C-alpha cells in the first residue's frame, strides 16, 4: 500500500538548511497497525505529512497503492486526502461553531455525497463512536475524548483505506486515551490500515509494528520497543 525509497525532506530557511528526513525506506502493507515513535525533532510529523500527501519529498520515491505520488496532480492529491486517507490530529481540528454532526459531514460535502446518504452515514458514524446522543453538540459542549471520537468519525466519513493519527491521545487523560486506542484497534480488526504517531510508549505497544525515528533516520523497524 505504502512504499518509500530513499525518501528525504529538506527545509531551507534563508541560508539555513535542515534535513528533517534522511534516506527513509519504509513499506506498509494493507491492514497493518503501525506506531511511529521518536523524540521531538526526530521527523515524525514530517513523515506523517509525506504519508498523508500534505507535503512532498525533496528527493526519493513515494508510491501509494502502486502510483508514484510525484506523478499526481494537485486535484488527485486533494482527492486522496479526502477519500483515501483519514486524518486524526492531537488538537482535534474541529470546526468550533459546528456541531458534531456538521463536523463529520464536512468530508462528505466535499465528496458531493447526496443529502440522504450524508444523513445515513453521519448517523452511522456517530453511533459507531458512541456519540449518537451528541450529534447537536459543539466542541465547547464536549469533553476531550468526545471531541477526538468526533474527529475519528470525521476521518472515517468517506471510508478511507488508511487512518493517519498524529498524537491522537496527546490532549487526553489516560481513560479517554485508552478509549481512543480501543477504537483504533477495532478499526484495525475491521481491516483498516492504522498509522499512529505517538510519544507514548504504552500506546505504541498496542500496535502490530513499531517504527523508531531518530534525527531523521529510521532507527528501528521491528515489533517491539
């Protein structure tokens, strides 16, 4: 599903050059549950941005479902971000004045799904993450765990193959964090490919495989920390 060969990402600010990722070789097969770990500045978020087609590599090859990402148009990349990859962020990134229902509906609107199918899909997703009674609540009326569950439902709206989560439990207490990881495990058991960026060793241990980054390199690529 995902294949990266000698992938590098370099940022240039004025006269300063910073190599965020260096010669990354990474293969992710369909249905894997992977945790990406490493200290701050190791390149985790940069790797997430590249996997999610939010950014492009400086050099190297990235192939997604057999197609080189470098050959895709901006419209094709936008379609991938909307339909093929579901994003979950530490800060939730919910629309503050929209209800849980409306937040989950957004990707479906961009995908031009009919109003009837949108209603069915959003209702299904709210029930799936245990928020059927919170459809009319805005983010300020929800707990952190409820906001993250709303964000997961939004990520699932267009039935993506990949769920890409960046520190999804970083703003949650341990109980809420555990509930979120359980949802990811359920999605993995249902066949989704899950990639979680995390600082939390206990969360990483829930994954099938752990990728360790340090100073822009993949330091380890095994099953245990």
